[in-house]
């Protein structure tokens, strides 16, 4: 059986960049005299991270972790696997976790508790997209870009089976 898919633009690249600028303004204001360590969650957050740090008007460091919860499906597997950890110690650092999207909250919930155990001085969460319908873990988001409906979305770093990360608009992907 053939799989057909269709795309519908949810947010244009200019709508996205307007909100990234707002988030960058908020972080710049809150971290004025500090030097936060931004930890991006690979792979999805790399586009957001690249845009965000170029708009932050403060000294900062960047690191990445790689986790996987979806495999090649559009439904969370319920298990978070750490594929790659941090490259240096975060002890005493003011950490901002940068994530592409929060759906059930499983991934960030897991990640935040691991980072807490590693002795960060403070931890905040910055998320570009949050799914409106909350089905799982309650995660307090300190900096939020935009909310999205409970659909599978691709573009702006987000993938389906490894594809579509380079789309500059955020698109709803319908598989029929
Ligand atoms: P959660 O653990 O259910 O919150 O899922 C979060 C992770 O699943 C994110 O880091 C994304 O990588 C991925 N994800 C969740 N929803 C979507 C989506 O709509 N499109 C693409 N990836 C998604
Ligand atoms: Mg992710």
C-alpha cells in the first residue's frame, strides 16, 4: 500500500523568527550579568539554537546532548535513550535547556532530572514549540516560542523519519 502525505503551513518562517526574537529578548534580560550554558537537545533543537544564540546579547556557552524517544514513528515510544552526553562538566553552571518541541514532556522531564543530578547551579527550560494537549508530564517551561495543535509537525529542525528538518516554515504533516 502506498503512503501519501500532505503538508499544511502552520507558522511561516517570519512568524517563527518574530517569536525567537522575543524569547531571545527575555533570556538576554534575565541573564544580563551571567554566562549561561545552553544545552541543546539533538537533533531537533539545532536550528532553533543557531537562531537563538545569534540574537542573545550576553556571553554564553553551548553544548548538546542527544536523546531519542520516537525512533522512526510519530508516536512517542515512552522510553528516552541517551545517545550522546555532555562534552564537559556542568557543575556550578547556569544551564538553559533548549528543546525543539515538548509533546508528552517525557524527554525534557528525564533530561532535567539528569541535569539536576549533575550539579548545575540553576536550570531553566527554553522550548520553541509546545503541543497544546498535555497528556503526560507537567513540565514548567520558562521560555516558550509558540504553541502548536496536537498534530505531528515538521520543519524548523523537526523531522519525520529524519527528513524535513530544513523546511523554514513549520508544517503540519498528515499521513494518509
Ligand atoms: P515528548 O518526550 O513526548 O515530549 O516528545 C518530545 C520529543 O519528540 C521532541 O524532542 C521531538 O524530538 C519529538 N517530537 C514530538 N512531537 C513532535 C512533532 O510533532 N514533530 C517532530 N518531532 C516531535
Ligand atoms: Mg527532540
